[in-house]
C-alpha cells in the first residue's frame, strides 16, 4: 500500500474514492463537495440515509461517473481519541469493502492533529486489508490481494504536510506490525511451533543491518540453568526455543527497552489439563511473542532511532510421560525454587527465566507481554489489557501510550498482601496464588524475577484475540508498544 500526503486542490486529485468525516451539518470540504454535486450529499442526509453519528458510514456513488464514490463517515460526538479511532476504523472498513484502488482521505472535521490522524488512517487501512494467509501445508488457495493500492491523505494545511507524511509512515508500520502478529496468532499450532517462530524471527533479520536474531536451543537453556522454562517444554515433542531479536537503531550506549513475549504455541494445560471446550483458542497463547515480532517488523519498516531487544520464550505446554507433575519443584535460572502446583500456570514459568535472562542486556526498561490469565478477562473484559508495574513513571507512560494509540491498558496493584499468597511449604514460592486475584498473583510471581530493573507486565489474555464468528488475532498490543517506544525516541 502506498501512502502519500497532499494539500493540493481537493477535486484535482485523481482518485476513485473520497473519504470524508462529517456530522449531519456539512462544513468546509463537505459543503464544497455537496455544492459541486448539486446537493447530492445533503439530499441523502435530509432523506435520513446518514445521521452523521460516529461509527456510521455511507457510500455514495457519484452519478455520471464510472466507479467513483464518496464514503461519508459520521463524526458527530467523536470528542475522545477512542471515538475518533472508531470513526477512522469505520472509514477504513467501508473503503476496503469497495473496489476502490486509489482513495483520497480528507483530513478535516475530526481532529486538528494531522500527524496523529494520518497515522491512524494508515494503520487502520493496513489493518483493514489483512487477510489470513493459509500456509501451503493447510491450503492451496492464496487470498486475493486487496484492490486498494494507494491512499492520499489530504490536509487543508500546507504546514501540516511534513507531519502528515511522518504519521503515514509510522502508522503504516504499526498496521503492518499488527498484521504480522495477527498472522502468526491465527496460524494453527501444528504449523506455528516454537521452531516456526524461530525461523520467522531469523527471516526478519535477513538483510537488515540493524537487526540480529539468535535462537537458544534446549541444550543451551539447560547450560543457563533455565529449569523453570524447561519444565514447561518437558512434556512436548516439539523442542523449546529462546528467541532473541536485537534491533539497534541508535548508538550502543543507549540502554535498550527489552520486550519479553510469552509464546506458548499451544497450551493444553499440561497434566493439569484444560477442559476441551474452546481449547483450540489456546493456539493464541503465543500472541505475546507474536506482538514482539510485530513490533520488530514495525521498527525495521520505520527505522526508528531506538534500541530494542525482543526475547521470546517459545514452547508448547503438553502432557506426555516426561511432563511436569503438580507438586514438582524446579529451580529457576535466578536460583529461586518453584513448587508447580498447577501445570496450567505455565506462562509465568517460562517468563521468569526470560526475565532473568533479560538483565544481561542492561535494560533501561523491561516490558513483558503475555496471555497470562483468564482472570484478567473477568476483571477487565476484552476492552483493555491489564498493566502491572514496579515503577510509577513507567506505568504512567504506558497508560498515556495506550490512550494515544487507542490500545488501552489499565493498572492493577502489586501489593505485598497479594504476593504473600504465593507461599509454598516446599519451595521459595508456588506457581499459583489460589482462586482470588489471579492476574495480580501471576504478576507478583513475575515481579520476583524483575527486581533489578524498571519493569511492566501487560496481561493481554482478553485483548490479543477475539472469539466467536469473528475469531481472529487483533494485533494488540503492537500499537501501545510502538507508541511507547516512539515516545522514548523523541
Ligand atoms: N494461557 C492461559 C491463560 C488464558 C486462559 C488466556 C483463557 C486466555 C483465555 C494460562 O496459561 C493459564 O492457563 N492460566 C491459568 C492460571 C491458573 C491455573 C492459575 C488460568 O487463567 O486459568
Ligand atoms: Mn495455561
Ligand atoms: Zn498459557
């Protein structure tokens, strides 16, 4: 997809569709356009085809022209970032449903921030054009490529052109990063194994001067004494991999942001086996790791001047004769011992060793991303991810990045009253804290391995994918992570 910015006379730009945000009162470009079309727009508004409310859209075919259309998107009541994003996403969805190949997006009527709006337009158009790509092993069919080839973001302000261009490049990279994460998430677990993720991470680095990928085998993890991580892969025929992707976009002395992404390519629960209903969705238990690969993809595309290290502990959680049993005690890389009371609380067991490993990169900040607990869905639903952090400034920065990107998070406490629930009679800690506050006790467990740096944990079990008829990965939390990383570059 090609994105450009322009402030030329609107009707002189050659395109086969034009997207316009407006309320029921037509103003500025909407009014001009209506006049040049002899009132075609206002008559439809009057007839009640279009109310102008946020989230609504209407495609108008221009009489006398072949295949040209105006896509109206309602902007009334769009007075929050969240609603403005909803308007833009409605426009992108309506556009992608048409056969348009070149669109002009009128950057007017919604916000004064052209850079932000342009970034959201590019991101939403990219995300709306995602189609699941079956791999040759599962299908011979290839999805048809989207008809849309280019989008011109039009702004009435010539002075905003540079900002708009920057926004387009950034937003497109975020949208593509989301799509990379979605594709990996949607792939079935018989294809998307730890080895497959490792090969994708290696492919990412190919020909990229700023990027290096290394993959640690189980033998190497054993040498590092990652007894906790290896206890999860023990019951699987697929070997675990520890994937490390380094993106160096600025001088080596700048301490990196380290992203640690949970990648359980399939979570059966292990010996603490999950019930059968809906278990297929546990192929999405690698979405944290997939979001790290999505971020790396976006950084490469955008060439941001930042240093980021991605660490992805990748494994299956399966029950075979070698599998870890409830009551088993293992020793983590940190030296702390863990009594595994429930083998289904496996995410924290792979993350804890990855968090210990993260310290060797002398991080400025470590953020882990994990589909960690069903409990976070009970607490926050599918709207927002859980945020837990040992640093208030970092938590505030992430809350702000969540709002700006529309990919929101909400903070929960890490108090010691919760941490005490992890007490074990047979080890330094148990891997579960009982039936209450499951998201918090899971994070308290992780916090014990993240004591030497600023750390935040995103529990994305509710936001990384949607269930039901629209089942599919969402690409979250790539937008908030990119927003946070970009805010550090400035
Ligand atoms: N991957 C799951 C969390 C999950 C469950 C995500 C449902 C999305 C939907 C995780 O490994 C898990 O099984 N967590 C357990 C923890 C419990 C055993 C303390 C859970 O949430 O039930
Ligand atoms: Mn589990
Ligand atoms: Zn899991």
